[in-house]
C-alpha cells in the first residue's frame, strides 16, 4: 500500500494513506452455488478489509455472458469506469479469478489497480505467514501466480524503441530475462521447501512412534477454530474476528478425560474458491489432516452460510484425500452462544442424538463460553482410546518398570501388596504393551 508523509510541526507524519476500494462480485447466471451473490459479496468485502482497504462501495454485477477480453460486457465496463471516477478509489477488487489479459484490460479501462480474488487471498496469506515454511509456501504460490502476469508488469517497456535484427525490442528481451529469473527463483524455493518438508516428515514420524493419538482441527476461516483450540489446550494462539487470522499450523498437547494425552493441531482456515496455487503450496502443511486419527470439522453453526461453508471445506478435504485412511471426522457445531435459547437447546439435542452414529457424529459447543467442550473431549477420549487394560505385578525392586509404565501408559489403579510389591492397573496401546513385555519379561502381566 502506498504511503505519504507531511510535515507536522518539526516532525514528519509517516501515517499511511488508506487505500480506497470498490468491490465487485460478478454474479454468473446458473452458478448453482449454495451461497447467494450478496453473501459472496460480503465475504469479498471481508477479504478486502483484511488487506486494510477502505471499502467505499460494494456491488453485485450480474454476468449473463463472459467476455474473454474484460470479463464484463462493454456497457458494464463503461458503467464501472464512471463509478470508479465518482468514488475516486485507488483499487477495484473483482471477486473472481481474472486472466492476465482481463486484468490488464480492466486496469487500462478504469485507470486504477485491479485485484482479483486469487491475488487478494495470496496477499493476505503473505502478510499472515510467520514460520519459514509458511513464508516459503506463500512466496512459491505468489510467484506461480505472477509468472503468468509478467506481460502486464513490463508494459511500460513496450514504449521503448530500438533493438537489433528481428529479435524484437528491449521490452520483449526484458520480459524473457525476467521470466528466467523468476523460474530460477521458483526452483530455489522448491528446493528449500522440500528440505523443510523433509524435516516436517521426520517430526511427524517421531510423533507416530509416541503413544499419542493426533486430532486435527479444520474449518472455514473465521469458524472459531483457534478459539476452540485455545479452549481445549489452554494455549494462546491468535484468535481474532478476522479472515485467516491463523495461517501456520500449531500443535499442542491436550489432556483427554481418563488422563490420555493427545496431540491437537490447528490448521489454516479454508475458503471458497481457494486458489489452486495455495492448495498445492500448503499440501505439506495440510498433511497434518491426512495423518490425524480424528478430524474435527469446526463450523460456525450460527451463520446463514454454515452449510455452504461446510461444503467448501468438504471439497478441499476431498482434494487432500482426508478420510481415505480410516480417520474419524466429527462436525463441531460452534458459536452456540450467538443463537437464541430455543435454537441452542434444539441443536444440542440433535448433536447428542448423532453421537450414536460415528459416520455422522456432531458435537455442539461454544468455544467462547466453554459450553459443550467437556462433552467434546469425552467423545474424543472414547474414539482414540484403543488401549488395552492390563494388570501388572511388580516387585519392590522393579523401579525401572514402574517408571516406564507411568511414562508410556496410564496407571488407573495402584495397590501395595503385603510383600512390598505393587499391583497396577494400566492402559497401554498395543505397541507399548509389546515393548513393555520385551523390556521387562520378569514382570507379571495379566
């Protein structure tokens, strides 16, 4: 965003000049989506505001037929030009994916910067990425997006004259040079990202060897995932009423009823028409979802768009192959606190009835107030608790075996024997039980 400075007394005012925007949602005939054009326009305004744009006006533009050169017909382009001049905005946001040609032609026609939906989301992701992996993934996605738009970037060189032979002028040469530089940079970023992904794979493999089940949170952006994550894990992950407030995945230990710990991961929020560049770039991060034992699909059940948002999340999960490895998927109906009492009670009762059906299970909660969260933890404990309950008799001298059981299992009962030994009731996962029997064959296990 541009900025200016003006002298104020003896100092300099470096306050950024706010960028003003007009947001347009092209409503295509026969779209067949669950969302209304007005709902989609409101989401586009939210994206623009997440970029600190001051939205002066937002409009739905009916689109009966696509015009290859400008997306809109000639009359609509002229009408929007007059509106841009009247509003005196710096940016026009088009809530759709534009081709490089369409973007360039609209910028020429309206004499302002034009930003499409893909460009907006990439810009937001670039601002929010914090980890090295997140920054690499976003940069790779942005370069892939910009590569097709280089002709627009270098149009100022077309005015130059000169050149030798029949190879074209310096503008064309500059474009080719820039493309080669961009290809080199993309190659370097991919190598760096491969190295980061290898590290993540090693970390994931190490977690698999630990006796902890994993739970992944997914959901539409702003559904309340991070607030729920904080509530369940007592973490302090950024949770704001802001699109894509959380970008980089966060992992924490959560204590389930009965004492069994689990690893919970909070992943990036999804959104409709998530750019394919980002789905590909974030595939490694979203592998946390593929590898999880349980996937919690967090929904803003108070929203009119809840079902449409849920379908967008299901579509991305399908792209990722989530659910193909036997994972259990639970819907978490969040934001009960925003519903009236009758609706809240009816929804909670419906969720309780669903718990008998693992394939269509739902739990109703409010991450803000904590309502339903204990119930959710109880459901998780039942789903991941495949541990075997054993009784172990240890002699008084078996201190190492006792410490091992406390470290790798859950001791649910402990009794002292008359001879000074111990009788324990312990829950161990099958892998840990096998290791215990190999390490301490003298312990009596029943």
